[in-house]
C-alpha cells in the first residue's frame, strides 16, 4: 500500500480496545480515555457475558463510543485482534488522523510538571512532525499492591506499586498510529507498519528497536507511559491461570509478576475526576436496567412500615456522625467530606439505620458542593453508601462491604479529610452517633427528605429513579435495594452486574 501525506495537527483521535468480560474495569477505562482527549472510542466485544458491551453502550449515550460485537468464535484470539486492528486502520483512515490501540488493563498517561495531565493527548499528538507515522509509549508494569481479592475499583487508583525502569518487560510499547501513513502490513499489537515514516517516542526522539515491539533503549517515563495492570490481585492471577494453558501456575510465577519496586500515587489522585464521569455512566446503566426489569422485581413495601416524618419514622433512625474526638463529620463547601468542629459551616453526614438490618448503616451526604463527594479509597458512585456497622460498645466503625476497608478521618491538623481505605479501626476510625441537629432535621422535613423515607418504605417504585430529580433515587439505591426481599434484591444485583458494586 502506498503512503499518503498525513495532515498535521488537524484530525480526530480514536482509541480501539478489544474486551471480553471486563465489566468491572470498563467504565473507568472509558472515562479515562475520554478525559485523556480521545474523540472516539471503539470497543470490540469478544463474546462478553458479564454486561461489558452494555456498559460501553451506556457510555456511548454520553460521548462517542462505538460498540462492535465480534462473531467469529472459531479463530484464535490473536487473529481476531489482528483483523480488528487492520480493519480500523483501513476503514477509518479518512476519519481519524490518529488511532491508538490499547488493552483494557492499559491506561495511557501523559506527564506535565511531574503530574499526570489527563487532557494531554491532543497536545502531544498535535506537536509531532508530519513525517511521523506512529508514536510509541513504554509499558510500566504494576503488581497486585498487596490485594488478595480485587476491590472493584479502578486499577489506576488501586495499584500503586510497579516495576523499576530497568525491568526488561517495560521495554514493550503500545502505539498511536497515523492511518494515513500506515503501509498496509501487519507486525504485531505493539508495533505497526509505517514504512519509512518515523516511529517516535513522546519526546520526539526516534525509536531504536531490539525487535518488533520491544525497544533497544531502557524506558523513559518522563513524558508518558502506559500503566499496565496485568496482575490485579491474587484472585485475578488465579482466574487468569485457569484460562492460560501455556503457563504453569505457581507462587514463584505470581511473585515474578508482582512488581513492587517503585511506588507512584499520581494516578490515584485523579480518581475523583474520573469517578465523576463513571457516576454518570452508572446512572445510565441503572436507568437501563430498571427499565428492563419485569414488574414483579420492582420495589415492594418492605417490612419497615412507616409514614414520612421530620426526622424518624417507625423502624428508621436518622443520626449525625461524630468522631470519637468530638468533631462532626460533614460536607464542607470547599474541602469536601471532612471532620470539623460543630461551629464550622457544613452539611452533616446522615447515618440511617433500619430496625430490620441492625448491623447495617447507610451514610448519606444529602447536600453540598457538586453532584457527588469523593472519599479516598471508596469507589462507589451514589451519594448514599452501605456499610457494615461494627459496634465497639460505646462507639462504632463503618466497614465497606465491597473492599472490607474501614472509614476513617485524618486528624484536624492534617485537614480532617474522610478516607475509606483504613485496614484496622483505631481511634480515628471510631465514631459516635447523635440525634440530628438543625441542618439535618430541616433537610429531613424537605421534599427530598420525605422522598428518601418513601423510597425506604417501598412507596416509590424503582422506575421512579429519574435523573432529573433534585436528589435522584439513584442515590438512594443502596437502601432501596437493601429493603427488598432477598429474591428481588438478587434479581436487581444480577441485572446490574459489576455496576452493582458501585451503586448498591
């Protein structure tokens, strides 16, 4: 195939991924690449059975995600992947100036002033010369970071330990390719045939190859890297070994893949921004699932029979949360969810308990800045979240049932921020509960507070979870689901799939 002259800095950018059963990771991955600057994301679904394709389609209602389901099940995966990539380059050469090819466990990151720049994709690609046919990005391989069971959160915020630059596997690259300079041949998923056009690093230097897809020089992560989360917990390793007949599973193999020589927290600092977008995707997923449920799986009145009242209904107790050091846990306009003195202006965190579920607490930040407050280490996307309530006689701790980590607060001299990834309940992870103060009592008497009580008692059916509500019933889904019969809750959780971990 003859080469054409590529336009310089004027075209659209696409990213392509082939996935199978990546429902847990995909919403995070799509949000990341959209925020990175991709105009279009192509998702080739390779026979998923866990709702992966449907999540991609939900995201496609917000930004340009194109889902294509692969049907040729008899060929080897490597051949299906090759054909997808070649078809992308051939069929979309006039639509996109650049196409990037990545896996669902790979997050491309650009760096500026030592920090990750989520919007840096276009700036970097627009800066290269017109004779550049492809740009190569080195792997940065991560290990399990000590996770035995995957926590359901985004890989970039969960796994923070990775191999050092000298580790040989990091010399693999992934690529962005200019289809206008592609020569029509196939090399492998790492390196593409751009003929005599230049193949460069993000800093503009030409790549020297040891062999196709593996560079001669040691990695340089200064400007960009592909964060590669190939080992996502011991649980993930075991599941992967069951599918890989070419590998002999052993503790030694796990240890060899469990890279932990270096620590980098910079990607985790972007979790709040990415999860804001994931929250929007989750709302669309919930909306789709609820619309598709049959009538007999809708919410029914629970064993808690109540009429709405200002603060407490029969079987429902609402209280404020105070740290063991006497500080109110509240949502601050400037600092987010924090532990502060009572005289500091903020909206208190509400703790709801049901007499039918004595060991469960539902924490709700009902009002405050923006649409949703981020809690470090907690990747759920509703404003209400379910916790296991652990009684320590005169105080309590709150354990996340998904991650098994405990809610805590940092000392006031360190900002007082609420965090959700503490391993053991000590002084700053223990709380007391007290009756609602004026601000919370006033909210409970409002339309939103009454709607909350109605949703708990089954007076509001699931189809009423509408995005236009001031406090959408989407945000109350954890307590609605918990109030259902076991059979109805199981039907809802099954229909939601991996999204259930973030919204129930």
